[in-house]
């Protein structure tokens, strides 16, 4: 069973996604509300997959992605964002962040991305 770290600044989103993903047979080992917490939780739980919101206050998803990849460059990180701006796309591309799903998304598509 894949161990997931769920990162989103919206507590309701974290709770709903956690419930749905666990219903789909995945294990949410930890959650975080920003990029800094994500790095701390990643170090503590070493999940198989990180679902990383991008636009968050204080420490955004770019911070989380960069620092988690510094810890383990092979970590599977899926950027989960509603922001489809050119700037965000450019930054994700520069970070070689190729796994991206845009909100609102189909949950089965996300589960497939996690399991691939």
C-alpha cells in the first residue's frame, strides 16, 4: 500500500482528500499545511508519494518540492494546483516537476498517477 503525504493549506481539502484516498485504498501517513511542514513530515514519515499544493501562505509548494528533492531526489511528488499561470508552469518546469494535476480533478486520475 502506497504511503501518502498530503500537503494543502485548506484543512477541509486535506480532510476530504484524505477520506477519499483512504477509501480508494491508499494510506495517508501524514499531512501538512505548507511547504515547511511538508519537509518536516517527509523527513519523519518517508512517504512513497507527496501530493503538494502549490499556492500556500508562508512556505509554498515550490519550497516544499525543492527541499524534499534535496532530501531524496527520487521522491514521487505530484503537484496539485488550481494555478495554471505561465509563471507557475515555468517554475514547475524549471524544477523538473512533471507530475501535475489541476484542480478540480478527477479522483480516479489522481489515484492512477499515484499508483503508476
